[in-house]
């Protein structure tokens, strides 16, 4: 941890002792966790207070934690049909007992202070089928399209947003494609109908296939001389 990162974390914990749920310093990055009800007041201070001066909002994104830490396939052993689909990193959780599991959704904000040459991450956990959080567009105008993207892809509602419409999906699109429960192949597909002379929607015809590498277990190219003699 660098001195600037340690100083920033100390200042934040002192200034927002009543608002913060947690202050995490990992890989020389500071992450503040706070309740949605304190978001606007904390963001205004982070922007206007000279000791922070986070004048730029570089990104807002949604996160779906509903399946965090869960693994559909075994990752320890190979099976009769192949190896597992995914691998856990060195520090990745192997079950759903981690702190993030069961948290529903979250909104993550990335801030940049050009004056102090330092970055900060804010995270607010939300719950419910359609989670709500105040919009920060009045504090950083760059949040406009970021919040529309999070609404489109995750269904997160930003109260006070001036024009909360879908941004990336088509008109009339149903569902939110970055949610964990949204099917990988989608629900509908489009095609050009030569009879109607227009593009039409129809139920998706793609079949979701799970592919695994094939494991050949009896291949003499991988036998040692001792094993060949034992087999003989």
C-alpha cells in the first residue's frame, strides 16, 4: 500500500465515520461501501471537499451477486467426459458462504481526482427485484448514460434520473440481459421475413450447448516404459 492510498483511506474513514459500512484497501485501491441513503451526501463531499476533489466520475456499473461464489461444475477433478467448465482463482471463493453471496445487486462508482492523482471506488448493495438508488447525475453529469446502461442491463432504477430509458437493447426488449437468471441464448431472435418484407421477432431457436474438452485416457503416447511393461 502506498502512502497516498493509506492517507486517503484514513481521511475517508475519519470524515465519513457515520456513513461508511466498510472501507477496503486491496491491491493499492480503496473501496468504500455505504448504504444507498447516504450516497448523495457522501458524493457531494467527495466532489467539493478539496482534500478529496473527485471531480470526475469515470464509470458507473451494476453487479449481480445472486450467484456469487457458486460453481455449476466441479473444479477439482476431471470427469469421464472432460474437465470442468471453469476454474477458481487463487483467492476466489469456492462456495456461496462469502460476504458477497446473497447480496442481490450492487452499483459501483469509479471516481478520479485529477488534483490529487488518485482513484476511488464506491459500492452500494441493493435488494429487491427492481432495486432503487438515487441518481448522481446532478453531481456528475457523466453518470447519465452510465446509469441508463445499468438500468437497461440489470434493471436497476435510478431515482431522479432525467431520462431513464434503455440504451443498448432494442425497443420493446423484455428482461435485463446481464442478470444471472437471463438465459444465455436469450428469449427471442430476429430475422428478415421475405413475405412480410420486414424484420420479425420470433422465439429463439438456438439450443444452448455446454461444451467440454474430450479426455482420451488410453493413449500410448502418454505411457511411460514401465507402464507399458506392466500392461503387457
